[in-house]
């Protein structure tokens, strides 16, 4: 590996490809004119406003935006946990109306079953899908080894640290061998050091699994570090503002965040978000 | 300075242990003295020694064992039926809004009525049969367990349910595994409260007319002015209720095995 992850001959570009011109042929996720509306205390609130996007097979896409911009709602719609008001989400050509086991999800909180050991938590998915117990446990043991928690296989979740719990949650989501892995700010509740370790773990993990990953975060560093593409969302109503290609070479590690070229990329993203934040804020001022 | 403070703390601790150990014997001693001194009527307020003799006689005659079995089986059967019904309906009302809309208003009206108040109507309905006694205990236990389960189910972390949904958990497993186990810490608290309640309602059930049982024995002894036997019965009932509560507490801790 080269000491610097960025080669000078490879110029960094922000390529805005939003809205998508033609649907990518090999797109596994396709969101078409999706709107999601909630009943708020003062009438209906548009959480997601006519969003369209496509994610190619094997791609790692991050959705970045301020809190309350509807990015988690968008992800929940991809998971089948949220019903579209208008439009639809197609995964592998099929409309999402309810959760499907081929689509895995990792939440901000680990949400491990407290009454199950690490091993049984991970085996839950295969068992739920009717796999024999021995096979489910074998799958669990393989994943436990991959996340490096072999010593804790029979431990109960509350005895683990937050980072370890989240690793178990990721392994549990992977146990059904999902084609798509949805991650909703999975490292948001962790301290900065643990988060950096988890990001590196996820980068390594990604080399070994062939799932398409959609990753929601408000952390622009995290998004650039992990993704092939970053979608920037605006708040009130939730829309996708920009679709940015991250042409940083792989494999990457969290050390990349100190590179000058990376910082330039980040500055561009932040400028976008800042100007959008100001616009949304001013709009809010005018409205009230 | 601090050493002196520590010493006085440990002295205080030792003293309070000593007082705690001596508490019951001291009260029993005072009771014995007062009852024998003639200050009070020893027939109405018999000394502990008389109570002890009455209890020994109760045991020797063989009646004690029969009474114990009669009372315990009423409590156990009533508790089992009431708890099972409370858990099942609590899961259903906690989980399904329609079931809750149907049953919760009714349960909330019936729940605050003390079970003892049902004794007259229960006698009309069931006479002096065992069914009537069972009904009273079930009635007392059911609402407590139902409410605890209902609240517990509603407090189950929605995130756990979403995670289980994403993993393809079938609907049936969702209810009887994720929801039930998620609510288990609340349910065990409700069950423990219900243990005491089952003994309260036992009293009402046996006073309403029975042919055996600890409270029945107390009532018979009262009619015969055997006050020693009355107090012995009260002591037996207290001890029984205490042992039941303690053993249930131990059991409940094991039931929530992951803590």
C-alpha cells in the first residue's frame, strides 16, 4: 500500500449527478418520486418531498443532512418500515411495502434482544427464516469471529460496551446475508475514538461482503470516508440537493481525514450544507 | 478524628443489628408479661405461651395440615388461572388497539372494586362451593396481572420490534417471544403484587363460608372463644404469605434471567 492514500495524479472532483438522468441499469435500489407525510400537531408535515434516487449493486451510498431533514424517514421507507404517501421504493424490482429479510438494517441504537446471548442474537435472523438451529448457530459463530467477539459469544448484551453491542447488531443484520444493508447513524451514539475504530471495521467488512450499503449520517467526515457517493439532503421539506461522487481510492482508512485533498472535498461539502442550512433557517424565520 | 467517627459508625451499626435481633423476642416477652399481669383480660388477649400451645394442638390433631392444603390449593389455583388470564389478555390489549378499545374500559371500571365486595354476589352465584372461592382469588389476581402486562407490553422498546421485523421474525413469534419477553420485567412485578393479593382474597373467600382452611379455622376458633387458636391462625397466615412472597421474589429474579 502507498503511504499516502491519495495519489497526486488523481484529481479529486465533486461531480454533481442529481437528479439522476437515466436510471442506472444495474440499480438495485430505486426510489421514485417518493413523498412521506406525517400528521403533526399543527397539520401535516412533509418529511420527504418527491425524492428520486438510484443505488447501483454493490455501491456504498451515504445520505447526509441536518437532523430532522427526513434522511432516517427515507431510509425507513427503503426498509419497508414507513409507507410512502406518494411514489415508491423498488428494491430488486419489487416495491417495498413491508420489511424483507434480504434487506438488513442497523439502527442508531443496537436494539439487541437483551434476553439472548450474542450468539443467539446473531442466530435470530436465520432461525426466524426457518434455518435449522445448528446451521443458524454456525452462521452466528462465523460472524462472531469476523467481528472479533469470539470471547463474548455467550455474553448477554448488557455486559458489552456500546461499540461491541453495535458490532453485534451489524453481525445480526448480516446473518440473513442481505443484498442491501441499511444503516441509520449506526455510530452516532458512540464516542469519537470508538467511532473511528468502527468506521475502519466497516471499511474492512465491506471488502468481505457484497451487500449494497445505504448509510445515513450527519457526519460529513464519516460519509466521505466510507462512501462511493454522498447524497446531501436539505431540511423542511426533505429533498436531495446534491449527489456527489467520492473519487477517493480504496482501500481507505480513517487516517484519510488528515489528507489535504480530502479536506478540500470536505470543505466543498460543508459549504453546500452551510448555505443550505442558512437558506432553510431564513425560510423558517420568514414563515414564523 | 475520622477514626473516631468510623468507630462510632461501626458501634451504631452493631447496636442496630443487636436491636433488630432482640426486637421480636422483646415484644413477645412484653406481650407475655402484660397478658399474665392481669392488666388485660387474658381470655381476650392470651399470652404467647397459650398461643403456642393452641398451635401445637392444632398441628397434633391433624387439622392444621388439612387447613393448610385447603388454603394453599385455593391460592395456588386462583393465582395460576388469574395470572395466566391476565398475561394473555394483557399481551392482547397491550399489542392490539382494537382489543384494548374493546376490553380496557371494562377492565378499568371493574379493577378498582375490592374483590371482598363481591362476596355477597358470589355466595348467590356459587353457594359455598369451591368455585366461588376460586372466583374471588382469580378476580383479585387477574386485574393486577392484566394491568402490569398491558403496561409492560406497551413499554416494550419499539426498536426491538423493528429490529425483529427486519430480521424476518414471523408475527406469532413477535407476540409470544419479543413482546412477551420484552414485557417480562413488568409482568414479574405484577405477579409478585398478585401473590399478596391472592392471600387477601383468600381471607374473604374463606370468611364467606368454608369447611376447611386457615381462615376458616380462625373463624371457628373465634366462635368458640379460642383466642389462642385465633392468634395462632393469624400467625400461620402471616408466615405463609411471607414465605410465598419471598420465594416468588427469588423465582422472579431467575425468571428475568438475562439481568
